[in-house]
């Protein structure tokens, strides 16, 4: 950010989506690049977890929808039993 006390970490996921982590110190005299890189990386990783949770929930939802469609199609195609 150009203030001399903030470190940014951009992680690009395999699908091209990017997540930005950051860390800052209050006093510029306490700035430590190694710590800033570690903390901004940790922040970016922390932000990925809710996205992964959403993706898992969406995939489970789509799987249930697909299974319901397959079951309905199987019911339609099954030979009827005479009464």
C-alpha cells in the first residue's frame, strides 16, 4: 500500500480466483518483512477456508439434485407392474 508498514500476499487458486491477504504493523519502526510475509500469507489462507466450505456445500447440493433427477428418470423408465 506504499505506507512502508503493510505487506500484501495474493494467492491465485487453480480456477483463477485470487485471494488477497494482508498484515500491517502500527509503528513503521517495527516493520519486519519476514513476519509481514508470513502473516499476510496466513491471512490469505484463512480467507480461502470459507470459500472451500461454500464450494463443498454447493457440490453436495448439486449432487443431491442430480441424484433426485436420476431417481425420477429411473421411475419413469421402469416397467409398470400390472395391478
